[in-house]
C-alpha cells in the first residue's frame, strides 16, 4: 500500500522532506499558509532535485493543496516544519490534532522545542513527537526521534519503521532533553572551536580543515564511540584506560557558553565569504553532500 504523507510548512526543510518521501514512493501533500510559497513550490522542488541529483519524476507524487484540512486528509504521517515559535506551534498542533485521523502521527522538525511544550493538553498528545532532521534531510539521512513523556511506544515504533522505509537513519531517544543529541554535541564542539579561534591559537580556516580533513573524515564513516573502539588494541575499555585521564583534563578545560560572543563572531565573519554568496555556497554544499551520500551508500558494508 502506498503511504500518504502530509508536509506542513514548505521552506527549505519542508521541501527537502518532500523529496525524501516522494522518492521513496509516498504520495505527498504539501501545504504552507503563505499562498506565494505554495505557488512557487513546483519550481523550487525541481531546483532542489537538480542540485541533489534526485530524479524529478518523483515529484509526480507531490500535490500542493490550498488548506491544512486537505493536506491532512488520509495522511498517516504529518511532518510539520513551521516557525520555532511556541505559540505558533501550540496553535498549529491544536488544529492538526482536531483535524487529523486518530491514528495519524504528528511529527515536528523542531530543533529547539520538545514535543511536550506544544502537545500538552491535547487529546492526541500520545501521537505527537519530534522528528528532528539535519539540514538538508534529503542528503543527510539522520533524524532524531524524540518522544514526549506521553508519546506512545507504538507511535515511536511506527516512526522508526517509517524513517527506515524512506531511507533515513532514525536515532530513537528515550526521553526529552534540551537540544536533543546532535545539537548538544554540536554546541560543545562549536564552543571549543570559537574559543580556540578567539584566543588566536588557530585561524577559522585551520579550524575547519582540522574538522573536515581530520575528525570529520573519521566520523563520516563511524561515530566517536566506534572510533575510539578502534583507537586502542583492547577496544573502548582499553582506550579509556590509556587516554581517559587526558581526555577528562581536556574536557574539564574546554570552553563553555561564554565562547559564543561578539569578538569570536567578528573574527570568523571576517574570514568567511560575504553573506550574499551563501545561497550559491549552500547549493554547492548540497551537491557535494548528495555525491558523498551516494558514494557511502555504494560502499556500505553489509
């Protein structure tokens, strides 16, 4: 049976999710509250496919509709991509909970708000969760599945199964935590990176090279836990025995929130291309990410 998906909010993330679902054979119904955005969607989706190398024929499964009710009719999964504003999300989820069929799962792409903050008090709060992707999800497959305390286990099971079916990589969390997993890791790395740059220890380019050609190269193939398991003859326990005290000392001395300051921002901004060039650079990034994703899938060990 062909799955029916609703994508609500059609900015960059919503359009990327549309391609994820459509290329997996799902029928996708799109709705955005702004008419001009809805009118532009066919052309924007075509352009997104051109950048990522996806077959635009998949867009034949995509339908842009004029109302939220139309989008949700018959949908088994709703991927919401609205503004990161709590009052907006609360109003939207109240409306979706009233309209969607009782067994429809309502998932948010939110990277800043946990599900309990906008699902509280709703009749269908047990079918609401966060499905947080990484930008852009059609070329970076990981998606964090974060339940609220009231999200039902069978909803999480269905969410995990669907994400695997559409070729995403679900990371199932057991409970809510601020920033989920990815952003908590990213925050710590960015804090130390900004601190090293602000102290003049390394340039922004040097910092990026260290990650892109060093840690990032390894972490593209395996995560940090699998990496340290290979970095000592006796595996992870041996690694922590050998290097744990050193790593603990470095972690205890690492930067914290104060690293996110105007001085560091000015140093990095001066070394970066003009913001006017960001759209072109973003497209180039997406092309390279898509090519990397195809390569890694081709050489994946079975």
